[in-house]
């Protein structure tokens, strides 16, 4: 009989916990998705980079597991932490000038992943609970980060990319732009098949859209991670009441 999960949500407070997060990232990004970045250590089974020491790592643990208890991860960097790093991670791929010129509290989300055994269940809501609490504690107003489609063939993603550009483009004052520009408006609006587009959109991106998420201008091909990336932006002030209810509901779980 499978044990019921014993969930705990927390920020990593030790090198051991951060290492456990990097092991989960290796399982998801490298073993499952074929990533091959400079920070991949196959011998140790970790995916890491030079940003890790500066970020907060939000962890979802299942203490009922006999192996690595970390089953979900978010990597978080506030704008007040950015000075220590010198840049946001996303700046390698997107021009974030509009977000930084808004002069509102920012939070970069990244390296989000959930263990394959916990997808489709309550794990993501627990992570959102932790994220909602973190945002409230730090007064964050704008969240943003890179979200990915598997593979590097933009033409194969014509439907979902065109749908995002046509229906979820961020307003100009909050619109990052890809630094190596790949147009997302590949198809005319009347050629977009919404059901097909949504089916081809990763679950995490669809979740952000339900929360009122928007996308920047243009995609970025990340050959190291074997992905096509978009920049997602969520402005807490512009979220509708319905979207805000969905987001804050996670805090009550």
C-alpha cells in the first residue's frame, strides 16, 4: 500500500537541502528532458549553476519518501537580491528593461519542477501556497520568469506560440523582449486552433495563464536545455478577482 504524502513546504536552509533540490532538477531537466548545461554533473546527479548560492530555494518535501524527500522546487530571486548576483537569470534570454523601469517589487521564478510521481495531484498547489506566502511576506508586485516548451523546433510549436502572442501578450509597459528574437506570431489569428494550441502548451504555462499570466515579445531557443522559452509575467495588481481567488486559494490549503 502506497503511503500518503507527508508534505512540508519550506525554504532551503542548508547546503544539504539545496543539493537535494539540484538532484530533483537533474532528474527532471536532464534525465527526462535531455538538458545538457554547463552545470550538469552526471557523476553527482545534480543540475546546478552559478546563480544557486544567491537564490532562495522553495522546497516541497514529502517525508513519507524513503529516498530524496524533495519532490518540488521553485528558485526565487527578488530584485533586492539581484545586486549580489549582478543580473537576473532571465536576462541571458530576455530584455527585462520594462519590468525594471516599472520600479515595483519584482520576483524572478525559475527552475520550477515537480517529481513525475506528484504531477497532476496536490503538489503544485502546495508549492503555490508557499509561493503565495513568500510573495505576501516580501510585498512582491510583479512575478516573472522563463517557462519552457520541450524541443528547439519553433515551427513545431506554431500553434501554442501563436496563441500566446495573440491572446496573452503583456502590455508594453511590462513586456520583456527576447534578446535572440524568435517571432511567436507565426500563424495568422484565423489559423490558430485554440484546442490544439492549449493541448500543446505545458501544464505549468497553462496554470500561469489561468492566474492571469502574460508573455513577453518573442521566444528564445535554449539549446543547452533543449527548449523553446517564453518569458511569463504576472502583475498582482492587474489580476482579476477570479484569478486572485485561484491564486490565494492555495494559501488556505
